[in-house]
């Protein structure tokens, strides 16, 4: 019975750590998306079409 409790507690800790890692990756993704959108808007302001702005901001 003790082993079952320890295993269940360990699995809950692993799940919590995984959820924290996922949350942090979403935060990073949000920041990257913001920078990408700012880049596209800046290039579009120079008169370039949207497709060219996206290509430039993705490094193409």
C-alpha cells in the first residue's frame, strides 16, 4: 500500500513538472509570435506586399 502511494505521488509530481514545462514553452511561443507580427507590420509599412513581408521575417 505504501508503494502504491509513493508511485501515485511521484506520478503527480512528474505531471506537475510537465505542465510547468508546457506553460513555459507557450510563454516563449507567445513572445516569438509578437516579434514576428511586429516584423511583418514593419516591412508592410514600407510598401511591400504581405507575402514578401512574411518571407523576409521568416528568413527566406
